[in-house]
C-alpha cells in the first residue's frame, strides 16, 4: 500500500499552494494580491496610515520606493506579493531644496525631495506646469519623476529658481543641456 492510499492524501495536494520551481525561470511567484492599505499622502508630502502620520523617515522611503502612478492618475503601492491604491492629495513628493551648479546652457540643477532623494532636472526629470488638483485655476510647477510620479516644487524652491532666471534676464532655465520655460506670473505658484 502506498502512502497515498494509506493516508488518504492525493499526491501533490500539499504543495498546491507553493510556488513551483522552473530551473530556466527561477521560482514562479503567485500573482500579487490587492490590499486596502488605508494610506494617504497629503499636499505637503506627509504620509499617513489609518489616519496617523508615519513618523519614521526610513519607512516612508521604503514605501516611496514601491510607489507608482498610472495614466489615470491613480497611485499604487506595488510589491511582488501585494498591491493597493493609495490616496494622494496633490503630488506624491515635494521638492524641498535646489542646488544650482554653473550658469547658462552648462548649468545643472539638482533638486532634493522630502524623502531625501536627489533628482537632476533634465529631459528624464523635466520641469512641467500643470493645473493643481487642489486649485484647478492655478498652474503649479512639478518635476516629472520615474514610474509616472510627480514632485511639486515647494514655494521656496520655486522662488529660488525664479530668482536664478531673473539674474539671467530670461524666461526659462537650462539644466543638463535641456531648456525649461518658466512662467513667472503671480498665479504660477499657489
């Protein structure tokens, strides 16, 4: 009598939920599961879980590393095993500092966000002006980031860049060889 008959267990049923191993592909993972994370990012780039502020910067940095935004503007946290929607009031990140090196076409502008990541203003991370989701009558400056994400320029950074433009008597600025038009009207920043 074999073990299948002896114990009344079908062969392979115990491993039905386990990932199968394919030597050519590596481990086959189960499909990710959708979760309700109950997370929100406010207009100032602060992260909340179940209504409470997440105070640990390392945890916010971890979550931000798996954040993306689809074409419809929905933000998602995605890991290999789970994913879920999160609410974002404006932009997922806020640019809190700017470092300008050089002048004119040779300038490079490094922008630091509220998660302490540095982004070079360039064709890969362009400066764009869009209607603010909080006030559709206002054109807000953002930096386009990877995975469809945006970082909003804080007011001090906006004025720092506007001052830099005024020094050059222009209507835009260069960074990493790319020119960015910069409207200086009163309503460009809320």
